C-alpha cells in the first residue's frame, strides 16, 4: 500500500463497518496481515488491490470472513 502505508505502520480498524468500494481494509492471509484497497464487492467475496501498482498490480478476491476491519486511522 505504499506510499499511503508502509511496513511497520500501525492502523486502527473497525470491524462492524461494512467495507465500501474505495475503502482501505486489513485482511488476514495465513499468519500475515495485509492492507489493501477494496475494488469490488460481491455476495461472498471482496476484490482488493494494493495502491502501488509496481508491487501489487493484481486484483484478487478475498473471503469476507478474512477481513479484519476497515482502516479508520493511522498512528
């Protein structure tokens, strides 16, 4: 998600807010937490991509249950 977020940044999330297109979310992929932007939402999947197209150019689906929450603040 560079240049918006970098490794080691701390973010505050809310998990009771449904993500909308354009929101930044935290998701869990195995034991790793990732920050991605919501591109599209379907019934059971959320399609996400990173902001830095050089590092994360692919749009990929994630299950809604893997979403930790929507980012509301960085500190």
